[in-house]
C-alpha cells in the first residue's frame, strides 16, 4: 500500500471529485481528507500556497494502471458522464509496439493531475 500527500484548496470540492470516480472518503479534519485511492492512501492537505495554478503533465502527476481494458473504459466513461475536467482526453501511446497503452489525465479541483492507464501487454508496464 502506498501513501501520497497532495495539496488542495477546497476539501468539499475534492471530496465530490474523488467520490464521482467511485472512490471512498476516509478520515477528515478541517485541514485534510483521506481518499481511498484503489486501496491506497491519498491524503489531500489544505495548502493554497502549494496548489499549482497552471498544471503541466510532466513531471507532476500520479495515477493508476488498470488490469483490464473494460475497467479502464468504465472509469473513462464515468469521468465523462460526471463531466470531470480532462487535462488530456483518452489516447494511445506506442501504437503497435510492445509498450502500447491507453491513457487519459483528469484534473482535480486543485489542479492535481491524475493519469489512468491500461497496457495491452502487462509485462511492459516496467
């Protein structure tokens, strides 16, 4: 299990965003909220000074690699139906190569970027 801490500027907006992805909310206080990010701990700390105004895809993002393409599509469609903000729409990388994969990036209300991936060949993740 991993633990990741990220800066946010509004706890209620963050809770709504991550819940719309089907993720659970754990402990919270006036200064933080813990997200159950697919069984891992993402702690969202209030800190307006650390929130990036104009996010860039690289180097600052985190995400999840899904085992099945159907799970990837389900999260993609859920994000579209909930009108979540896409930083980069669904695309394929390394088409027809061993590391071929699908990816999309969401942007949470505090401009944290979350990437979702599905690899055609799981042995090419690393």
